[in-house]
C-alpha cells in the first residue's frame, strides 16, 4: 500500500457517504426499522439529501460510533409531513409512528428547520452498539457527500468486508 497524503483527491467512485447523528430528532433504531435516513435543523443539514436519487448506494456513519449500515435509495427526499412508514396495519405518517415524533412535530411546519427523509432499502445494518470504525476510515460533517478524498475508496472496500454487500 502507498501512503496517502492528507487531502489527496481521487475520482468519485459513485458511492455516497451519509452522516446520521442520532439524537432528540432522529433515532437509528427507527431508521433501520422503517428504512430511511434523515436530517433536519436547517438547510445546511438537509440540502445535501437532494444529491440522492433512487438506486444510489449510501454508506451510513454515526459520527459518535462508526459505520452502521449500507442501503439503496428508494425515493428522493421529502419533508417529515410527507413521509410515511410501513407498519403491520399499513402506511402511517412518520409524525405518528417514530420514537422521535414529538420532537419532529416541533419543527414540522417550519420549511427551513423541519426534518427531511430519504427512503432507503437496507442492504445491511447493525445496531449502533455494533457500529464499525477503525483508524483510516473516511468521515465528514456533511449529511451527504460524494467523497473524492483518497480515504473513501479504501473505506468502501473495507466496509464491503464488514457489511454483507454484493459488488
């Protein structure tokens, strides 16, 4: 292996990085159960969700714990008021079904701060307690990005050995 210098750029490999910070407004358990990624609190956090299109593959990192999943985007971004989740009794509004619904309702009517959702089909995911991290993996503060950092191809190849993914 060659030593990479900080900031070295490589062509983007078509794989998206997602930062998913659990907290008062979002739960990784819900995201796994109902198939989504989300962000909120302002345009800086939500605008990059628009980079994603159906069919895109996303690698999800919880910044406090490590990589927690890989999925395929199913639907483009929508605000929380338009997002539904599938339950045994049918599709219901996210604002009634999610653990964080009460917190989400506080900003649901504010187009700037409302949580926004992208539906994903999980190819593999783990509880946050089983997150994977090691020195040398890519991390970023943006909600979604198309990394061209030299660490990204290494990160994806490493994650493919940790998560069950084909190709």
